[in-house]
């Protein structure tokens, strides 16, 4: 008998029960795989097995909607899923789809993508019509469809032909390129992003071009109505007056960048100015209540956070392909699915552990739940994931709280950073890795406010080696013996030593080996 549950996204949740598909989260920054607990979910779609989550959305009531390869479904509180739009189709069947208008939702042959809800709660979605992964050069059609209250799917925008015509006229007569993202602004205009840039459809259904560009991947609007979008290897911010500025990404082709950021199998960032980061296809964006921007970096297999002070830090993903077996002992290997010839390593899946150590392969779409967790849809080409057919969704617990400590703060004024650089010299950290103790030494060229703290990978403070206080010029030495503030030995692993000098932060990785 199934335990009664209430949908957490509705904001009415008993702490004693779990929500189907969204298991209770652990500590901030930990990760779980979203799976279906019974056969009820799979039974809703017959023999359909092509689960590929292209898009995620929350309706005004907080229900989670998933745009799959050929249908859209809603997760229910009782452990089932309701198919709302679309006919379950194989990849081969989708190739022969044609654009049909005013068709019953459950008979619509679609290939859905991004979704959005208007102020009346109506569902809008991108329909690629005859989309197929391998189509021999065939170009898919593209439109914006709407699910009406009478259960019909109608074309809201686009003729289905690929193009960029129709500005100044009705949306249904306009041509759009391949559409990647939809979002409603605070005035109720629908913004459509994709090949050709960003276009706006106003309340009267008239189309205009907001921004011309080769291909905009993702759009999002914050609580103040500011528009963010990803283009190329950067994320931009566009203010109400039309001024656009890059806020994340150097703009360089990541394949041409080499150096220390490639350690551990991918691009990991901590305390780096966001405009210096190398992004490799920022596929999805999300913003938390504090104004921090989250970026799903598709080919880097990571999720980064850009704080309002302009500093980027990696919050999830070990950067590895989930089939990766480096350092995986035989006892930790699990058999692959029938479509995957390699084996997988349990340690690299990372469920219930820190999201930074977990595999997030090809993060394509993400959103915040009302609980402050991030849901991430992984688009990895049909490979079987360890949790089963519906497990390409992962949940990162209360990620906004993760490392919400001095370990993740940085100097916001360049003047302060310059003073700190002048004050600090001859810094040494040895040995590292260490077993018994690690020693930090440095010189202060003039008096400065200094603190030294140790944090674990969850951002939790482990030890204070030096409390904040002004120290005169001179040589200093601090030793950490691997114990926490209560004198308990810590487990082997990676830790962060955080040195603050006049408000500027230096961080150094420490590896403790027992």
C-alpha cells in the first residue's frame, strides 16, 4: 500500500512523508536521483520507453510538467503521472509527423521542447513537429503551440517553416528558427528565443524582434524583470533600457582553453570572476531568491553559480561522463543497460552524497522548486541511467544554502583586493596531501585583518585556525591536524583552507589521507 503523499511543489507538505519522485533531501548541496517507486508511472504510457526530458516547467499551482520526446506529462501527488499532450512515439515514428492544428491533445503528434505558462495558467510549448536525433539532414519544423481549456492543441505562433519573417504581423503568420526557450515577461509578452535571436509576441499577438543573434539557447527573467540569456559561450543580462552586458563567460571557445581548470575531469570554479570562466554551452539558467544565477554547463557536465558580486563557483557535477571508470574498483562496478556496452561506477553516480562529487551528465534543463531545490534534466542520448527509465531527473537539495558561509564570500571592491595582495607574501602550504598535519605559512608586509578557516566539501565550517582580527606585519604559521573544532578526526577527503586578508579571500584545496 502506497504511503499517502502531498505534492511538495504545492507548498503543502507534511514533513513525515516523501513526495513521489522528489524524495526527502539531506544536507544542503547533496543530490538524489528522481525515480518512480511503482509500475503505476510506466503503465500510464503503455509500451513507451523513449524517456528523454527535453524541458521542465512549473504551473501556477506548483505541479511539475515534463516535456519528453513525444509527449508532455504532469507528475501527480499519488505516485502517478498524467499524460496531457502527445502520442507516445518512437524516434522513427516522429520523423513522419506533420503540423496539425486544433487537434485533441492526446492525439497530437508532437516533439515538444521548452514550456511556459501564461497568467491564465495556459500551457505554451515549443513543438519541433518532426524532430529526430538522426534525421539524415532533414530539418525539423518549429512552432509555439498552446493547450486550450477545451483540450485542443492550437498553433499560437509560427507557420512551421524555418525562417525569421513576420515582424509587425500576427504570430501565426511569422516564421521562426529552431526555438530553444520560452518565457513570459511581467507585462504578459511571450519571449521566444532560438536561431535568429529573441523575438517578442505581445498581448495582441504581434511579433517584433528584441535581439538579433545567431542562436540564443536560454532565457530567464528575475524578480525585477531583468532578462538573462545565454548566447555562445556566455550569459548576458539585458536591462529594461535595452543595455546588454556579459555577466558570465570569457567568450572564448572552451576547447582552446587549457590549464588548471581542467583538473578532476572538467571545469571547476571557485572564487573566480565570472567573466573569466570558460563556459561550454550554457544550456539552462535559474535564479534563486538571493539573486544568484545558476548555469547548467552542458558539455562540462557541471552546474555553476554566479553570486550577485560577480564570482562564479561550481556547485554540482564532478565533470565526468557517468560511464567513467577511473579509480573504480571491481566491487563498485554495476552492469550497464542493454544499450550501453561499458560498465558504470557506483561511486560516480553519487546519490545521497555531495552534488560536487556526483555525475550530472549533459545537464539540459533545470528549475527551482518552491522548497529551494534544483531539478536537473539530463539529456544523454538515451543511455540507461542507474535509477531506471525515469531517472534522468536529479534533485540537488537546497542548493542556495550550500556554502552560504564565509568560504564562498569574496572581496567586492578591487581596492580591497589590491591592499590584500600588497599585504600578503611568501605563502606556503605543506605537505599537501597530508596525513598528520598541514602547515600554512605566510608573511604580512603591513598590518592587516586576518582569519584562517577550514571547510569541508559541503561548505560546512570544520575548524577555525585564526579568528578575524588585526595582526601586525611579520611572519605567521598555522597548523591543521585534521581535527574539527571539537577535537574529532575528520574523514579522508578534500577540504578548503580559506584565508581572509583585509576582506579578500584566498582558497586552497587540502587533501587529507588517513
